[in-house]
């Protein structure tokens, strides 16, 4: 019971936070949080009971989205960087300071 209530509360709170981020004039009311809490619980119960046959395709879709998202973050981090790390460190230290490793300034 506590897991169900905690999950509904966290989901409702996150939805309310997204609304607050997108609308700075929004003032949350307690009843709206309760309504979002119950909506999250009803949605979870409906998906698991009424639409149980749709769970395998939904889970497969979520797997594909997570794998594509992983590579969507990894590719720019690895291949689309403008300055290599070591030359960036030497430019931060100033001209003429040799580096033995990226951690040399920390250890000196």
C-alpha cells in the first residue's frame, strides 16, 4: 500500500512541478495535488488491469526509447566536442606550463 501511495504522490508532485516550471503564475492548490495523485493511481491500475495485453508492446517501446536516448546523449558527448580536454587544461593554466597528467595542477 505504501509503495502505491508513494508512487502516486511522486508522480503527481512531478506533474505539478512541470506545470509550475512552464507557468510561473501558477499557484498550486492542495486539491490539485490530490487530484493528480488519484489520477496517477487510476492510470497505473487501468494500464495493469484493463489494458494488460498492451503491456509487452508498451515495454518494448520504452526499451527502444531508452536505448535511443542513451545514444542521443552519448554521441554528442563523445564526437561533437570542440576542444580536447588536455589542450583545454593547458589553456586554463596559461602559456608555458607543461602538464604531466590532467590531475597535475591538483596534486601540486
